[in-house]
């Protein structure tokens, strides 16, 4: 087993003794969870605890405009949110036990959209997207709450290519493993958006797609919550095991259910 050395100074009776601490050079994957618009980190904590039990270090956080920064809800732009996600990623990677070459990003809806873009700015090995949202590039700096909802709805029902959208363009360049999870009865993210994301991942090492039957966008049914948690846990387990043995051929199945999360508000 490889080891690492750390020089120490031991103080005793006014003297300083030179010492070297030798410990196993153990580095583990890091997992960043990005909640959707109107959500909070609380929605991912139970899942983060389960994934951490696989031998990972997980980080969930609150985007600006949410939780303690709810006063900014009306003024937050996608640029603000992306800066939040990048800062959270950098904080996770700075952990001394995190392997910077083994980072997973898991995001729901708005968080999935941001996670996809993050993958073009920072090294990401695994990308899990649940009902990822899609937005026009030309109104990037507009506060999210001031976007033209009718125009956005029309955009999400159209075929969009990687050349036409920043998030999809990032997906087209992504070479890691991907999980895409959709809801059968999602009235916020049309299935065309999911098709656009699936079509964009032309260079990914693997892509797993799953549809949660009878589920809405926010997974308001406890059974849908459990189904998503099971899919995510199973996929992450296979990704972690595959990384350890040098294999990357996931075949996700439904695993044992865990606790629920609160439903997110529309994106």
C-alpha cells in the first residue's frame, strides 16, 4: 500500500522534536450534489449519506437565492448560480482526502443544467442528471425569476443541438460516465429536453438512461423518491467499483430504497 509523509514538530519541555508522520496514501472520490431551483441541500442529504458510505466524500450546499440567502431569490442569475457551483466544487476538491481525478456531480433540474456546464469548467468523471433543465443562452445574465416563461416553455419543446446551447455543448465534450433520469409525467421539463441531452453525449464513456414511471418533476410521490434514490445509489456503487477495478460498464438496476426528500418547486 502506498504511503505519504508529513513532517511534524513535537513540543516537549520547551524543545521541538522533528518527526515524520507516515500514513496510508488513501484518496477517495468526491461527490458534489446540486439542488434544483426552489430546493435546498436538505433534499440531497440522505442520499449523500448513503453515497458517502460507499467510501466517498460528499458535499451538498445551498445555492444563492435559497435557504439563508432567500432574500436574493428574485435577483439571482445563472451566472451567480454557476459561480456558486464552481466555488462548491473547488471546496470539495480542496479536501485532503479527495481524489481530484475522481469527482462526481449529481444535479436535479436547474442543478443538472448547472452541473453539465460545470463539467466544461472543471474535471468531472461522473455526471448524474435528473430531469435536467435547459435555458436559452442569450438571456444568461437575466435574473432567473425574470425570464420569459412562455418563451422558455417553447424553447424546451424544440430540438436544440450542442452548437446552440452552452449546457448541451458541454455535454458534447464530456468524456466520463453519465446517468440521466427522467420522470414519466414531468410537466416542467418536456421529454424533448431529455432527448436533447441524450443526443448531446456523443463522447461519453457510458450513458445510462432511466425513466421513473408515474413520477412528476418534483418526485412528490414517496415511491418516486425511493426509485430515484435507488437508481442513483446503484449507479454510483457500480461507478465506484468500476473505478477500483478499471471497468466502466454500468448496468443500473433498482437498489434498496432509502429515505425521502422534499419535492422541488418548478424550474
